[in-house]
C-alpha cells in the first residue's frame, strides 16, 4: 500500500491534530503552559473538521487509525504531560496522569472495536476529556487538575452514553467560543476567564446524560 495515495482531506486534519498535540507536549516541557493549551485547542478544531469531512467525503483506509492515533497524542498524552509540568511532581500527580492516559487508551481501543452508534458515544470522548484537563491547568490549581484527571478517566471507560453533537449551529458556536478563549489568552491576558468560558460549555456536555435521563 502506498500510504500517501491513501491520504484523504479528512486525514490531513487528523495529521494536523496529532502534530498540534505534539507541539502542545513540547510547549509544556518548555514551561509555556498557555501555548500548550492553545495547541490542544487547535487539535480540537482539527479533530472536529476531520470528523465533519469524513462524514461528507469518501473515507480512506487510513481514516479510523489516523484519527485514534492523533487523538491519543493530543487528548491523552498532551494533557497528562501538561498536568505533570504544571503541578509539582509527586507520586500522586504521576499516578493520576498514568491512570488518565491508561483510560484514554482503553477508551480509544473500545471505540475502534465496537459497532458505530450514530447517536451516542460509550463513555465521554477523549477529545472532550483532553480539552477539559488542558483548560483546567489555566486555574493553576494542582488539586483541581488531579480531580479532573481522575473523574474524566473514570468517565472515559464508563458505559455512560454521551450524545454525538451534529448540529452545525452548536458546533459553530463552540468553535467561536474556542476562538474567543484563545483571544483572551493571547491578548486579554485573562487565563481564568478563558478557562471559565470553555469549562462552562464542557460542564454542560459532561452533565448531558443526566439531563437527557431526567427529561425522559
């Protein structure tokens, strides 16, 4: 197989996702945590465009594998490295990061071997988990970061159904919110407000299974 001939447009965004995740890791190791969080945000956008294009164009043989591998880098490894570099290194921080990464790997492995469900995910997606952990770093509270790592690790390997958001208006509003958060970080120098914007929206998604259950 000529791997380059198999690459489709959606796969280009999968690769951008993984490369942005790698840049997030490098930025974290250099102590530039805000830049690292921005790269995770870029990975979220690339991952969203990858999925959008994959549903509307002819998928290649590499699509599913590229998507999962890139997600592991950007939303599994990068957030764990971010927490390790943001918090003072300790056995607890290392253990929580390893638990998060392990559950992220298991979450992606389960997704790859189960039949596709057009309405919901089994367990919270690793993309959502990675974004929440990364933005939680902006509060500069190690205890909050540890809490998010462990809670999201459990949610990723749970069987709780999380909805697949396909409404273009909701997706566009979320991307605009990411853009506003990035602007606040780069020019407004208000990391806390930037984190609050994203975590408010993501908290609604985390709680969405409960809201749907109560509605039913």
